[in-house]
């Protein structure tokens, strides 16, 4: 199974929107945002591992 490594056009667009929003954040807000994103990625990893075990 081939895993796509490129972002879709929609994802690239969303990334650009996030970039603009992040520029307006203070350093403290940026750190909180980064930690939340990392937490969500870890949750996503856990969900994927769980789903793979179930299949």
C-alpha cells in the first residue's frame, strides 16, 4: 500500500490559513497551541494503533 506523502490542495490551503493565524499569536499562545497540536497528534496515533489492532 502506497502512503501519500504530499498534502492535498485543500490541506495546503488550510495550512496557509493556519500560518496567517499563528503569526498573530504571542509566544506564550504559540507554545500552548503547539502543545495542543502535539497532544492531538498523540491521540490520533493511539486511535490508529487501536484501529490497526482491531483489524
